[in-house]
């Protein structure tokens, strides 16, 4: 059980409490002053410290400071006779774990011990039980015929349970992982059967109508920052959300559906232009770059956005900035005051996409982002130390409004599937476009006539295939080598919940 240090100048009057805790199996070291508490803490290892706020010699607050310097991770509970605001603020500032008001009873003490020392175990047990109770409900949802809005609602549930079960036992997480895989199987089937209808459904928000439906109506009366974080999954948004909520109130938080293929060339160009890829190619043939051409595929985003604004009669001053490295982020931050003169400031951040690809190519990044949880944590760490976070602080201070979104997500692939095609076939591992493709039809959604889903063709006989679930394409040559190399990497371009169902958020300064 726990080793507990208890400092109180009236420790003799607490004998009943000490005996009660010892009978519960805890090892208590009582001392009479702040000085003794610090000395005892330095000599021995403790799981928890109780500190009286008002003691002779150094105060409880001073003792707290010394203890935190010695070991900042040990939880400390402050016990005080009053709830004087100044004292409590100082104690909280010095990172007390909890506080109690005298007189305290033994059960109060016991509950604090359980919360601070057994909290993780209790949370794990509770989460496991709660998920077990919800497992059947999620399974029933999966067995029903769902529309896109119902799939979005289920996806939110899955993200909630994934984060909760990270703190639970490994066996339960494995069960969840299997249920999530089942969800992706059925979602892929849904997209295969309904994708064309979904594009024609004016009620659905997809890449090409997101700005027109959600942001543009607000630009007639208000100025906005439009932040597009490339390749930001919904779970990654959830991990940075608490940090952003310190700066902004969330006016609206929703999920929309990316078009296929879920890549920058298609989804982001569609997002900015307000057009489907086939429409972009027909309307701006000099701006569209086909798969078999070597030029950059997203060099005209600013042009597409300006044309989209003009087409929708949005007047005003606009700026567009693409941040691909730290120096560009810092440079834009230094120019922040000038941005406030504009009606719309668009900022594209490529870091998360870069992280995703770096994990494939660099072993050290793969180790840092070993699994989904670590991948999310790395995203959070980047955001908290990025110029983007500093920029958003400035936005909050200046009472700016923000529309934050992304172009597509990514999925951790696990199942290689063979594909054959001509040499000029594109290299993406989640979708292929070419003529004379050979593949396992069980693993793909195929589009023999790409114009039906508003995608351009390189030649008359071109077709598209999109990998479903966690499959990824590998050519038969050196199959085992590349299957091993790219297994367990994050890829995008195909059909999965993680790639297609992505966040958009309206933020208002606090």
C-alpha cells in the first residue's frame, strides 16, 4: 500500500486518523512541522504528502515549494483551516494535487488517497466496464443500415472509446481495435455503394462545398482566419482541442466527408476551388496537373481560393500563406498585425502531413510515433511548441474569429494487397489511376468510369481503384520487401473512417 508523509503541528490530535489509515494497510510517517516534512521527504521515498498550511517554522506553502523542487511528481494535498482565496491560489499555482478544509474526517482522507493513488486503476476498471456495456450497442449500430450522418455519429463514439481505453488493459483495447476494424469494413462498403449519391446530395458537406456552405456566408459581415492543417485526423483534433479551448470558445464543431482520393492533389484543391477535380480540369486546364506529369500537384491553391471567392461574390482583402517549415511560421507570426487588416487570412500548415510521411521514411520518427496514441501525442507536442499555437494566441488576444479544418485524414495500414499496372501508374499506396489495372476486387472500390465521381481521366480507358479499410497496394515485384517496409505506416488516398471523416471548427475568442 501507500507510503504517506503527514505534516501537522497538531499531529497528536490526529492519531485516530493515522490508526484508521494504518488499518487500511497504509504506512504513515507523521511529523510536526514544515521543516521536518522537508527533511523527511529528502531522506525517504513517499507516494503522497499531506501538508498543514499553517505550521511553525516554514509554512505549508514553503514546504510544498521545497518538496516540489525535490520531486515534482509526488502528489501533495494541502490541509487548511480556511478557504482564503489568496492562499488557495498560491497553493494551486505551486501545483497541489488537492486540498482539504479542517476539520477532516478519515473517510475524506481515504477518498483523496484513492483518487490520487488508485485513480488510474479505478478509471481503467470503470472504462473497461463502461465499454463492455456499450459494445453491444455499437455492434447493433454496425448491423443496421446507416446514412452518412449516422456514420459520423458512430465515428465520434469510436474516437471517444479509443481514447478512454488507452488507459485500460491491453486485452480490452484489442477487442476495441477489432470492433473498429469491423466498422471500417462496413464503412468502406457503405462508401462503395453510396459514394455517387453522396456527391449529389446537396445536404451533405464534402470537400468542394465546405467553404461555400459554412464559411462564406459569414464573410459578408465578419473577418476570419481560415486555418487548414493538412492531414489532421479527427482524433488529432480532439487531442489539441483542450489547448485551443484555453484561448477560444468553440462555436461549432462538426465532421465533414472528404472526397476521393483522400490526397492533397484532389481533396485540398477541391476544398479551395469549390469544385470537383473534373470541374477544375475542365474550367482551368492550365492549372490542373495530371497524375503522370512531374510538376507539383498543389501549386495553385491561392488562385483556386481567389476564384472561388469571386464566384461567390465575396469582397474584401485576402491573404494566403502556406507554412512548410519553422522559419516560414515564425516569419508569418512577425507579420501578424498586418494580417488584421484583411477580411480573410488563409493559413495552410503542412506539419502533420510531413510527420505522417516522415514516420514512414525515418525509423526514429516511427519509434516516437509507435502507435495511434503516440501519434496523437506527437501531434499535441508539435502544436504546443509551434508558431501556429503562438499565432492562435495572437488571434485570441485580438478577438479574431477562426475557422479551422483539414483536407483529409490518414490510416495506419496493415494489409498489403497486390496490384499490377503500367509503369506510368501513380505511386500512391491507397489509390491507383491508370489503364489495364489488375487487383483483388475484394480489397478495393473501383471506378471504371471516373467521370461518374467527377474525377479526370489521363486517357480514355483510365480507371481508379481505392484501397478499402487498412489495405495498401504493393506490386508483385519485390512484394515481401515492400509489404514489410510499408506495413504499419500511415497512408492516405483511400477509403476509411480516419481518412474521410474529418473535422471543421468555428472558434470565437474568449
